[in-house]
């Protein structure tokens, strides 16, 4: 059985993204740029699906339960001409939990705990913040999610979960993925043969 194709979209920008604040599992909505990015990703996806000859009726659609991902999915589906609310939610797609750092900028996190900040800079994949998760934790849940996927799927989630999926599928290493920028308004296509970004 061929491996499913994942059309992966990171949610659009939020006010906290614009301010450089760590969101984690905080439920922050899209800003105006984020709504435009989500609609753009929907148009990019429509072109990809047409190019691939993909039957939209055969696709699964799933999003992180966080509002920024759900709003992005609904704008994407609107661009595809589909009912906005007809998609699944999966908590395994939620963003990495930043625990005590949520709401802080990196500079604020560094000032609050310089030793932990320095350790996480050198061991980002394995070190977690108090009350938060490590990327290893996220990689485990993203691996479980991917193994549960049985059809080509449009997934809307987060930068952290994208990095974890890239490592889980062998497209990146923990070292290369830890600081990898995940573009908003783009579609990342995970296939058996590789990973390609379209924007």
C-alpha cells in the first residue's frame, strides 16, 4: 500500500507571532496578515491538487484543535470551495508546549532563566521547559499521528509539529530541524519520495 501524501500547512500569523512571543498551547487567533496567508495557502493547495489530479472527495482534512489552526483550515477550505467546518480535529497536531515560557519572547525567557535557556539552545530537541514538552515528545505524537493516516490528507497545524514530522519521516535531523523556519502561507508536501515546499 503506497504511503499517503500529506499536504501540510502551518497556521497563519497571529499577533503573538508578530511580537515574537512563544505561543505553545495558548489559543491565539489569526491577525489580518494571518488570514491573508491562510487564504493564499488555500490557493496554492488548489493549484497543487489540480496538478496532481487529486480527487478532493477522497482527501481527509484534519487540524490542530487550536483556534489559529482551525481558522486557517476554514479559510483554506473556503478557497477550495468546500464547506468550511467539515474537517476533523486531532490533539496530536497541537503545537509544542512551552510551559512556563508561553507568552514570553526569547529575550524574556533568557532573562528569566539564563541557564535553562543556554542548555535549550544547545540541546533544543531534548530539553523541555518546566510544564512544557521537548521536541522528542512532539516527535513521538507526530509519529503516532502519521501512522494513523490512511488516505492523502490536508493537515493544518504548527511550526513545531512540522519540524517533528520532518524528523520522524527522516527528511531532517534533530540538529537541522531545531531552528528550521516553517513558512506561513505555504504548503509542505510530504510524499514517500521526499518533502517539497510550495508558496
